[in-house]
């Protein structure tokens, strides 16, 4: 557990101790403890929830200073290569001295690391391959400021806080291509997962240290693929188990249920395992949709595990929905965190990300088949799914490569976004609003390329950032075994044809889970998410209604003079929206409120000279 932070003057001027302590206090949640180590030209530290032992640490010798927040899962392999595995910070120091900047690729784990190389006069920052542990930085002249989250740097006020319109535009609407490096603050950037950021007094360089090795194993048979996948899944999950009470997400879906099943089969004492479901218990169902509780009950009966169900009433509570707007990404998780805290849970397992790799559905398959001219597979596909379904998939997966994306994406309508902003703001950002071409995630016919684009879309670490930062507050650390580095590297050796040739979505994962996951879940044909969507819609609606009662729509333009508060007010008062438009409207308006709250909290109300985002330092 823990956050890391620090200030390093790369020009070797003295660092003010007061500034380092100011940064540490800004990064901490209330009640956290901290440890700080000062040098002449640097000050680094970490803080942690005192209800848990810290998993961050600092290593120092005459050549290096290392501060890291890390959990390493391949210690045996590293030990065999001569690495001292006394603790993570020592491991990274040894590895850096032996292999240099790209030492990060030798590790399988969840980590964010900052290394000060005193001899070469540079600073190296890197994160784990997928981005489980967050890390941000800012440059102020020759001063490097880093922390686990951007709002800690912003709260410290050690650099001028200026609002990034580019981030705002890309974050408010899913129509835009997002740049994961951007943050709410113009000067603060996120370190990209799987990359090394090297900072000297004259340059900042970024190098991707982890690119999955795309070498298909043509000798791999279908049956052996299933067997090896099962072994990797079990190994990745067991590696992440720790002493004490363990929590796990449990839905009626394949991914979280699969992880929960492996835990249940391998834990030494079932009383150490508690499952948490987003589905509400009976008598607490207030929203429409398919409740998966029946499947969960079947799982619990077969696996003999304890279960905690969510409460719709509690989770819809508007008072806590945006009480901490900084990290709001997946608000449905907050009630789970609160329940887990009461149960003294320190580790919470999630199946997040599985459906993009090891339990990949048939998304992108028709694109691969059509554009790779797999005519026999196309014939089999049409026979299995029918011509109508096939044409529908072609329209959604192939046509976005040919037509402008806004003509193909039925979920987003530019007019519904533009109406919230003044004409001057829209004109100033014409390229973003009307000339932006959203890249098609499916690509030109290679399904492996599709998975790599999902990886580099960085929506996985977006959610993980939120859960990590909030989780620390409640003393909870999240584990994502389906995103394990070794597991993903194996997955990219699997022949593409095995991922779709049976025409059964997630076939390999289903077969790997045979005998582990109860068949009611393992063999289900679809996953209904209408209940979850309706519940999110209800949350946002109640929050917006509360904001209206507080008269917030009348002063939101005190932060953003380009937002039409009167339009928002009219929409909320009349509320003549079709059912299909409501969720998008709820999300857009609540995001505007969120940005208003952030602006009021972090950005100085005094007018500041405007600076175009195009003039920002590009890294």
C-alpha cells in the first residue's frame, strides 16, 4: 500500500525541504503516515494507510536513490538471475545497475518506480506493463515533481495550476481520441504504462520497454492452448494471493467469476474469502434490467464462499457520488470499497480487462475474416450467424475504416455535445469538434492488431487509476490476474484462428475454466448489462437533480464561461429525452458538474494569461 512523491532538481540546485513536505501532505489521504528522505538536490518519500503495512520503499547508495510502490510476482526468476530480492526497492536498484533503463521489462508485477542516477545525472520513471500502479510528473524549469496522482501535485500549488481544455474536450465525450498522458492540469502528465521516462537537464525522452512479442506458435494445438491457458490463469491468480482476508468481485460474468472460482479452489480456508457483487440482494431491486443474482447464488452454493451484495439505495446516494470528484471513473465501486473496509479486506481481486485478451469475445473477428479474405471462414460465419447478423457486424467493424467515424458511431451525436458550449468556444475548437477522425479500434484486418489497439487505448489504466487511488483511502489493494504480464505474453502466441473458429464467444477461456467455473455461468450465451446501465443512469439522475436543487446550474459558468448553463437548466427542467439519449445526457452533464467542482477546488479564480494547449511542452 502507498503513494510515492518527490522533487528532484536535475540541474543540481538545492531542493527546499519545505516544498517536499508540502507535496507529501498534498498527496496523502487524511490519516496517512509518511516517510521522507532528503538529499541536497532531491527529496523523495512515500505515504500509506496506517491500517495496512506499506508496500512502498526507498533504497539509497552512493550511485542511486530508488523510491517505488511495487508488488513483484516473479521473484524466483529474478533471484535466479542474481537479483537481491530483499525488498522491491532493492530489486529495482540491482536490476537497474545490471540491465539499465530497460530493467523494467524483467519484472512481472504492479509497480511505479523513480530512480535517481547520481552518476549519470538523470532520473528514470517507469510503471508496470499494464498500468496498475499510477504515476504522474510535472516539469517546472529544471525541477521535476512526481507523485502517484496528479491532484496531489495540483493541491501542493508548487507549480501554477492551469486548466487543460484539450483534456477537457477529450474526456467529456467518448467521441474524441483520448490521450492518456493528459490530465486536468495543463502542466502535469501521466507516465504511460509499459514505458520508461528518462529526464536530464537537457532532455526528456520516452521509450516503450514493453511491447508484447507477437510471434504466433504455429505448433500450438487447440487442446494444448486450452491446457496452457488454464495453467497461466491459475498461476497468475495464486501468485497474487496474500495472507489475511481476501475479497473478490463476483458477477454473473465470465471474468470476475473465473477469478473468484480459482481463488475458492486454491485458498486454504474458505472463511478467508469474501465475494462482493454489484447485484443487489432481493427486496432491494429498484431499477429495471436483468439482475444476475441467480447465477451468483448458484456460484456461492457450489463454491461455498461468503457473499456481500450491493445496496441500490446506498450506492445511488448522491451525497457521496461526487464527494471526491478527482478520481471518479467507476462510481459503482465505491459501495464495494466501503463494504470491504468494514470486512477488513486488504486485497480485492477483479476480472477487469479479461474480455479484451484472454476471454476475448468475437469482437473484431469479422473484420479479420473479411479483410484477410478468409472466404471459407466467412462462409462458415454466415451459416452460423446468418446474413443479417453478419452484415450488421461488417457495418460496425469494417465500415468505420472507410466512413468518417461520426457517421458510423450511433452512440455519439456531435450536436448533442456542441449544444452545451458557446459558439466562440466551438469555433475555437473546430478541429476537435468537426474535423476529428476517431480511429477505428478494429483496424485493417488483423485481430492481433485489434488487441494491441485495445491495449494502447489506455482505458484499462484509466479505471485502474481510479480504483488504486480510492482503494488506498479504504485500505484496499486491487489485483488483476487476467492482465498478468506472462499471461498476456502467452496469449499473443496463440494462433488467431483459435479465437474465433468455433464461432463460440470466449471459447478458449470457457474451455480453460471447465471444471473450475460453475456451468451456469461458464456456458451462458450472453451477459446482460442493462441492469448496470440503468443503475448508473439512476445514480447520475439523482445527482443532477440534487445539483439543480442546490442551484448549481446557475453558477457553473463562473468556472467555465464557455458553458451554456441555461441550456443545461432547460434540459433538466423539461427532460424531454428519448430513453436512448438519457444515459449520454446524464453522463455529459454530470461530467460538466465534476469539472466545475475540480476547477473551484484547484484553479485560481483570478484571471490568468491564456496559453494555447498547442504551445504545451510535448513529450
